[in-house]
């Protein structure tokens, strides 16, 4: 394998790793936002969110 091919492979692998990391964090944020409970009062308890 030539030095140029190794360099391209390393850059491609680094780019793929960064892309995977960003995608995983975006998925985490989307799932976290989607799982937020609604503003409901539970039998004398406090609301699910402070701004309710």
C-alpha cells in the first residue's frame, strides 16, 4: 500500500468516525426530546415540568 493510499484511508476512517459520532449524538438528542413527559398533574403531585 502506498503512502498516498494510507493517507486517504486514514482520512476516510477519521471522517467516518466523526460522522458516526455526530449522528449518534443527534439521535440521542432527538430521542431525549421526544420522550419528554407532557404537563400533567399527578394526584396532588407537582407537574412534570417546572414551566407547567
